[in-house]
C-alpha cells in the first residue's frame, strides 16, 4: 500500500496573535469531501507544514483481473 500527499496545513498567527489555519490542497477538492490531518515531523525546518493529509493508493500488482478469451487464446500453444 502506498500513500500520496493530499494536502498540507499550517497553524499561523495574525498581527493580533490569534491563530488561524492556512491550507494547501495538492488536488481538486469535491463538495462535501473531508480530510484527516496528521501531525507532521518538521525535522527542525519551520517552513514545513504542521499537519499533512494522505490518500491511500492501491498497488496495481494487488489488483486481480479476469482473463479475457483473447488473452487465453494467445497463450494456447496450438
């Protein structure tokens, strides 16, 4: 199973010191879609996002497809 970065979120402060969220999506967002954010290990780099969202990507090797009659006929030795 692989994961792809979906979105990033930063916690910032305005001039008066009130916290707000800054959000950047890496793809189009559909109406009603929700995201789960996970705390990001910034590794000492303050410009990295505070939280990240990930999307599961299915491995193509795990997908089993039904053989077609054409592919079976091509594999026959006669």
